[in-house]
């Protein structure tokens, strides 16, 4: 089976997952972003995390000047100063050697058009988070995320969710 690479619009998914706020005090955005990334990490299986790239808009932080780093096996990347995450995601989609194997997670229609143009799959952030959070946790593997074993996941639920994704793609 082909690998599926996940490219996520970080703040878009963070908002859909309920971690964003209307206002942030000093250090709050970074704390909320870290909480979101930790939560995302626990929702993904280990194999999914290895193929996940979460892209954020550029940020100013005195405590961390790394633009690209790995967290719980996920690649986290910030756009360069003066650029935005959407532009970086468009470049990643355009330059990917196997675009049909990409799942772009964003509610941004600009990114969905870019994905469609390269025949990548896309899904709105809120729908994706709903799918992730409704999967069953393998209690023996809670530290490293969701289970990789299909027998732990309700097949009817997966069929229903795949149907929703297919319908979204067909509507576009």
C-alpha cells in the first residue's frame, strides 16, 4: 500500500481542534501551539507521525530560532520571515515527487485548489480533526499515539469517514 504524506496548515488545524484563542498574552501562542502539537501527536499513529509535516506561519520567538525541527517524529516547519504557511505548503505540493500520495489538511480553498491541481487529496481541518479524535486509542500504546492495527478501529466508522472524504472530494 502506498504511503500517505500529511501536510497540514498548522494554525488552521490548531483553530479547528480548539486550541486557538482570540487573543494571546506573552508566550500564550507558543504554549497553545505546543499543546496542540502534543495533542496531534497522540492522535496519530507512529507511522502517520513519520509522514506528517505541520506548517506554521513565521513566528518571532526569543526562545527558539529553529525554523524546521522534529517533534514526536513529526516535522514542524515555520515559513520564513515575511512569508506565510500557505505559500510554503503550495511549494511543498508543487515539488512533491508523489503528489497523489499527499493529504493536505486545510480549510483554505487556495490550498485545496493547489492540491487538486496536482491530484493530491485534501480535507477541511475540522473534518480531519473530527476523524482523528473519533478513532479508538490502543491503551497499550497511549504514549506513542493511536494504534496501527486495523482490528482496533471500527471498520464501519472508517467506511463512513472515507465516504465523507470521497464526497468532499467529489463536490470540489
